[in-house]
């Protein structure tokens, strides 16, 4: 039998093995032994229980759910995760939920799962994030379904977050149709929540999908609207509002730079730096991070896109500390740095930056198109160096389906 052929309860039992009794697993997780028994009997397995058991057993949630076998190559896991997530996105939108699903975790449990999913996402663990997004989406849909009329605002907001996470994972995995479907359902849910920022945040997510789909004018239009809709009164703005607005105005600069619109890019970049300057450090809100470090590191890639290599290299010289950024943002900055070095014909320096990042973050790199774009630009480095970096890129899966081949203008 294949790992996916076993039930979730059987997989938990196998992963537990003889060395860990049910009582020991209960103690490791803080759950009751009855809860562990029910999980292994496929009777009840809530989202909170799933996360606690996976942590205690030292495996990804995707392993417990059968979407990835222990210590197995990830290519098949990519396909399995996307297929499962697609089914859940479409089923929940149609109101189809598992018969045995119960809303036992409530809003706090769903919010905790959303936070965890974002952490996985920003670490670059996209398969694991997608594996968690599927049961999270089911739980959020059930929670929304159980709310009384007039008391649904918060539940709609949680559901919007779950769909947006699904869309982001699908976008990076190259699943075009799934990304569009999930972001559409996120928009529907966001517009029914009480949170005034959520519709604009979801619209910005759609803009990101448009960018990957090479729909740059439409992407810029949406990005500009999202920035306008979230612009706060600076004298009264909270760190959360500044984070949302800063990230949106910065993304508008990114898209404008891909369109080679220097005047518009300069305007948005100036506003991005102004927002960053008002913030003493990086802040997180709605699954995103923004602050002074984000503003300056993102400016590197923006200047590279505009062909202003000298400005990009000058910025790089002044950047000393990026540890406040998420792991994915640090890796992306490294790619922008490598691209600037390649544009300046600093072939060896570019490959040094690229090789260091690919070695440090292979899981993140597997789902990125930009490393391949950079290698294609490095034309005069040593054959041995190119071969070594190309081998590091060899494990990257191709897109699942739908998006056009990534270029320097559309690579995320």
C-alpha cells in the first residue's frame, strides 16, 4: 500500500510506533488519551489536535494527512497537495463539507491555524502551508455556516483569510485556475466581513496573481486601488494600518517598475519609504510584513526592474541587517541582489549570492522562478560554477499548469 492509502488514524499510529504509547503521545501533546484514541480511530480529529500531534511526532501536517510520505521527495507531494487543496476550495465554495466535521475549535482555534499557516508560508514551506490550508478552509467554512444571521461578520473574515492563503499557495505552486478561484471566493467572503481593510487586501492579492499571469496593466490598476483604499490618516494611523498601506503602496511600485513606468514607480517608492520611515521596526498585519527594512530591500528589486543597476547596487551597499524580515523576504532580497550583480556583469558575485541562497533555503527555492532567470543572465562565469548552481536548481518542479513561463517581468 502507498502511504496515502492508509487512514489518517493509521498514519498517526504508524508514526507513533511502538516507542511512543498513546499515553505518551497524550502527554507530549497535552491532549487527553481519549482524544488521541479517537484520532487514531478516525472518529474525531480537530484542526488543533492535528497540529499538536504533528508537532509532537516531529513531522509536517502533510505527512499526517497522507499528502507527503515520510522522508519522500516532494514532487509527488506538490501534486497531491494542490489536488487536495483544489477539491477543498471548490467544495467549500459550494457548501459541501465533510459530514463528520464539527466546529469544536471555534474562532480562536481557526485564528491560531491561520497564524501558523502564514508562518509556514513566509518560511517558504509552501507544501506544508497548503496542506494545512485545506483543513483550515473546511473548519472556517463550517464555523461560518454555524453562525446565526447577523452574527457572521467575524466568521466571514476568517473564511476570507483561509481562501486568501489558499490563493497565495496556489499562485506560487503555479496552479493558475485554483489561484483565481480561491481569490474570488476570498473576495466574496471579505466583502461580507466587518473589516473595512479586508476587501482591499484581497484585491491586492488578486493583483499579485495578475502579475504572475503577465496581466501587468490590470495588476497595476488593482494594486493602485488597494493602496488608495487603505491609505490612512497618518496623524492617527496605527502600526497595523501603516503595515497594510505600506505593503500595498510598495507592491504598486513593484508592478509599475515591471511596466517600466519610471515616474509612477518613483512616486510610489517615495511613499513606501515615507511609510517605512514612520515605523520604528517591521510590523505584521493580515499575514504581511512591512517596515523600514522592507521598504529599502524591496527598492533594490524595483530599481533592478527599471534597469537602474547602479542605484540598486548603491542600496545594497547600505543594507547591513535583514534579520527582521521573514525568511522568504530575506531570500527574495538575495535574489534581487543576485540579479543586480548579474546586470552589472559581476558574474561570480551573482553566483555566490545565488548559490548561498539555494543552499540555505532549498525548500523555498524549489518554487521560485527567479533563480532560473538569473542563471540565464550569467553568461561569462566559469562552466564549473554554472554547473554547480544549475544542479542546485535541478530539483525545482515545473508549474502545475496554467501560467505562462516566468520572465524577469513576471517572476514573483
